[in-house]
């Protein structure tokens, strides 16, 4: 079973990757498969680069997991998708998956991601350790809406 980092720990993945036929409720569906389903309650969806999260906005409270694929580490659109989902009130698991570098994970977490599925599972320990590199930030973000000067009083 694949492993990932979720809420600061390495765990086994409860979800199965998308299938071409979209079968099974434990599968993460592609956006196309997800939009074709009449009852979207409890279904997970994966966004690809170029697929804006706007089709999800009306039912965010029904979605347990949104996975955002990073097919190459240089494509940063997923950062914006994650931030936008959190700003619109998405409270489920927000997963970055694919070719993400351990160095990017702190920034992904600041955009609202709480799970990370790396293409190279052998780097999970290194990536988890990297999430503890910083304990204070100057800027405001999804995970800390007030900048440092406002928090200091």
C-alpha cells in the first residue's frame, strides 16, 4: 500500500488512485469522472494542472479529499489551487501528489495542504524532517492569517 505524509506523520494511503472507468468509491476520481456523478457525497477528486478548482466550489463540504497533481516540480499552479480551495472554506484533506520536492512542502503547507504523496517514497523521511525546518514566518498565509508584526502585538 502506498505511503504518504499526512498531518505530520507517515501513514498508509486509504485512497486508491483514479481508474479509467471511475469504479469504486474508495478511488480518487478524475475531475471528469467526478463531474459525471450525480451524487458527489463522499467522493474524492484529483485536479490536474490547468483544471481550475471552480467546479468544486458549490459542494466543498461534501468532498473528503482533493488531490492536486504536480506532474513536474516546476508547475506551480497547484499552489494557487490549494490556497483558493482553503479560502473558499474547504476543510477536507488537501493532498499534493506527484513530483514535489521536499523543499517545496513547507510552502505547500502554508498554502493549505495537509497531505503529501511524493512520487519517490524513499524521500518521505527526509521530506517529513524538512517540514520542521521553520517554526515562525513573517508573512501571512492560509495556515497563519496574521503576519508576524500583528501576532507580536
